[in-house]
C-alpha cells in the first residue's frame, strides 16, 4: 500500500451565529445523533461478530462444507454494519487509532498459515515474518528473540499484529478471519474466491496440517474481534471516551469531525487506496476483501455509511431505524442548492456502487472488474471513483456553508500523484 498524504482543504469560513438561531440549536442535535448512530453501528457489529463465533464453533465441532459455508455467510453478514462505521475514522482519533486492530489490510497471509509459494513466494526483503506460519510453528522468532507460540492466545496474536513494524503483518481482525475461512484466492483476475476445504479444520481427516491449531487461531481471532468491538461500543456509550471527546470539541468542532471523516473516507481511503490504486495496477492483491471476493459489498456499505452520516439515519440489523437531526438539515437551511447537490452526488455514488454489486452477481467481482483489458468492468469501477470524488468536492463546500472550521482530507497518490504509483 502506498503511503497516504494529507490534503489540506482551507475554505472561507462563516460562523454558526450566521446560521439562524434555530439551526444553531440543531447543530448540537446533529452531533448527538451522529454519536448515537455510531453507537448503534458498533452494537450491530458486535452482535454480528458474536453470531459469527457461534457459526465458527459449529464448524470446529463438525467441519462440514455446510458449516464452513454458514461461517463464511456469517462473516459476510458481519461486514454489513461494520463497514458503515468506517466513516467514524479520521476525524475521531480514538477510532482511527483502534481501527487497525480490526480491519487492517492488505495482509501477508504467510504470517498466519500455509500458502501456495509458487504464487506467493518464499521470502520478502521487507518482511522477515513473510512465511512465519504461526499455525505450523510452536516457536517463532520476533526481533531476533524466540517467542513461545505453543498455545495460540489473544496475547500472542496481539504481539504478532504488525510485528517487526511491518503493517502487512496482520494477525488479528476481520481479514485474518477471512483468510482462515476462505484461504488464498489463487484465481488472479479470473472469477473465483478462495477455496479452503472444510477438512482444513478436521482433526480426524486433516487436509492442510495443523488442523487443531488452525481452528484454535480462528476461534481466538474471532474472540479478540468481539473484545475489540465491545471496547468501541463502550467508547460510544453515554459516558464513553469517544463520545466525550467528540462533544468536548463543541458544535463547530463536532461538525468538522463529521466532515473530516466523511471526506477522508470518501476520497483518500475509498476512492484512492481501496479502489483507484487496484484499478491502476490491475492488481487483485489490492482488493479489500481479497480472499472472499466480497469487496463490492464492503465498498457499497462504506459509501452507505457516508450517506448515513449526511442524512442522519441508520437502518439497524433488527429492522429498526435511527433518524434524527442531520448535516443535511443544517446545510439545507444555509444553502438549499448545496444540500440538493450533495444528496444527488451521494446517490450517484450509491448507484455506482450498486452497479458493481450487480456485476458481482453475474460473476464479475471486483478483482475481475479491475482486470487489464476489461474495459467495461474498469469503467464501472472508475464510475465509483468519480462518484466518490465528486461527493467529496461537494462536502468541501459544506465546510464553508455551515462554518465548521478548516478540515484536512486524506489523499492518495493514486488520485493526487498518479505518476508515483508503480
């Protein structure tokens, strides 16, 4: 992954006092509703992670194809609420500092388990743990010292996560679990996801070696994911640290936080690092959910999370809906035309995301869409990038409209300096 750069967005400012008094009161409600949606999103993510653990327990107890599929389906379902929370990164330091434990990518899967070395390779100049294979080895070497890995514990995985200061040493979170459930995707830009057999978890008929340890890793990683999501749920509760930090910023600071998160996820992270970079390189290794081929849905729900924050609404997994004061309300009072522009651009992005979802339903998942020579597929992906870029430009105008202060939107070389991408 390329190093990201910050793009400062300095705009002419108004003050909240220049918005009608009724809307100044609404600003407090907007920030509070934003926090309430965060809490609901993390609560739903926690619920789905616990459901995932139940399916994993069933798989480990009876490693059948049906139970493996059920566990995979539960992982995909767990991504739906979580991806909608990613809009809370960047502007909220507590979330951004925490996020790497649960959603870091891409990962060097040879750190965790066996790999097809003819495709993956056997060593890396950048990562001494490139093929460490935690599952196969009860003893590991970390920073020149021996580490006891005889029992796979939460503490061990935390110690190995981003070990040797290598970001690709991802030992925890959704993508470590994804790799264990699907295995490597060896199809390149052709159709097909990872195809790990259920027998990789079968002690009696073990197909991949170390089946007991593989199951132990899978369960411990999922338990750790639950712990981390529980922590973030607490952080957004009434007396939680994330909510307190947000409210202490005041009205303008809270609104700035919202716009920073929306703009940075929309532009540098989603349009750039997760989408345009892979398209430029035609490289499936730059696919976000690369083992499961679920990237189309992850991108859809990332974009949906941005739209949720702007509209002040969120559809919960139990069928209920949170609706409240929104940025749209504030901006509509200050500049109705701009509100219509932002809503239209957000909807255009969702339509572009839906087009990728529809293509995936016909066998053209994200890795197929970005393949060299797939001109129509490439265009579908570029449409999504363009939608995200356009909505970011509209969101920048919102800073001026509601006087939320100066914000910095995270960028990406793939968008800002394409000649630097190799």
